C-alpha cells in the first residue's frame, strides 16, 4: 500500500520534507503540493513527482486521494490547518510551533479528543536526533543521577526575513522548551526572560536569555540568539547530581593544519538536524501504518506554546511568569 501525502507549504521546510519523503522513505508518494505561490508549489511537485498542485490548502485536505498531510506553511496557519486535518480524519505532521497562541492549540486538542484518536504529530524533530536520543537514554538509565539543571544554547547565523516581534521566543525557543520537558519528563512552573541591555529590541530575533523552573524544581536556562553571525550552533548539557551529559553536534571531519584544528558550522538547522528530520518523518509514516502514535503530540505542542506565551509576557513585564497547563485529556 502506498501512502499518498499532501504537502501544505513548499518553502524551505516544505521542500526539504518533500525531498526526505520521496528520497528516504519507502511506501509513500507525494500526491498534492500546495503553496500560496503556485510556481513554488509546481516546482516542488515536479521535482518530487506529485501530480497535483494547489494554492488553497483546504483543497489538499479535502482531496480524497490524500491519505495524510504534512504542514510546513507559515506558523500562524498551523493550528487551523491541523484542526481541519483532524476534522477530516487525516493523520497530520505539523511543523512546530503548533501555534503562537495557546487557545488555538486547545482547539486542536478539543478536535482530536472529539475524534477519539491521535492524528496529530508535531515536528519537534530533536526528539529523534541521535545526540538527544543518547542523552535521554543515558539520563533514563540513571547515569548522572537525578537532574538538577539543563543548559541550552541555540544560535542562528541571522534571523530569517519572515521573523517579526518575539519570534526568538515563539518560533526558535519552543525547540528548547520541548526537548527539556521531554528529557526531564516534567512540566514547567515558571519562566523569566531577560535581554542584554544593549541589544536592539526592535531587531527581529533579538537575543533572549531565559530561566525556567520545572514543577520538580529543576532549573533550565535557554539562550536564543538568532543573529549570532558565525554559524548554526545548538548545544546543551544536562547536569545531574553525579555527572553531566553534554550534547555534541555531529562532526564529520576535523581539519588539522597550521597549528590549528578546524571544524565547520552549518549555515542553518537543516544539515545539523538532517538525520533527526529523516527519522522523524520515517516514524510518522510508520505510526500511520501501525496506528501507534510517535513523536510529539498536540498536547506537547500546546505545552511549548503556553511556555512561549508566558515568556513573551515575562519579557514585556520583567517579571517571572507562572505557567499553568489545563488538565491533560486522557487521550494523551
Ligand atoms: C526554525 O524555524 C527552526 O525550526 C530551527 O530548527 C530553529 O533552529 C530556528 O531557530 C527556527 O527559526
């Protein structure tokens, strides 16, 4: 059986997903590609063998030949499109964040609860990244004892042109919010957000430094710097009572020359997390075949968005903002 995929959004991530699905994942075909820019949709459709092109995402969701949908359109469209997929009974992999508004996430959750089955996977691909997987397995085996702290830094060369307002907190940081709660298997109690005094806060993706407390009392700090200039760089460390687990980026080679050792940085997240995306998309397709959900759920999407929302409030008020989730539905 071939699983026919509808792709909504044919920009940077949409075309990358089309490539991964067509090149690396057996048993699927790209059937329908949608983008507001039909030339862009056509070029992705032609490159990866999709027969149908649309500019209206609802046409993809309604297409009876589409078995499952991958959403990689702009952030503000994610929740409504994900909800439409759930209402159409179609499995959906939605890029992060599920929304920048936690109320919209709750709408998606309500739709999924009504459907009575898990249909939504959120693209928190780091859960599949071999380095984070190793960190989790070492931690779960008790190698460093109970967790005390987690450090994260997340740097991009420059903020994409689509970045506005507080997207360092609402678009980039949700990866960190998700991976730390996944790693520590807990939720957050509060967040405080700081910005260096001399940073131009009008600049899209202006740097932020956040300190979160989990309900178990652990501390999590996150630096997001979307204009770091030198390369794409994500690191982390989980500090336990008897040791620490440091996250290393995969390095293929190291050049030793002129009394130096040189490694290179990727220009953005795609090479760094290429394997994570591949494994995530594979797990998604497998979860549709087996009916067993994989990866981050709509609930996880809501949890990350709720923290981001509290983070934006903290940045504006200068106060520590509590985070209080609604009761978790049994479905999750
Ligand atoms: C981007 O949207 C991503 O998801 C990347 O993984 C992240 O590193 C980047 O900061 C985001 O803007």
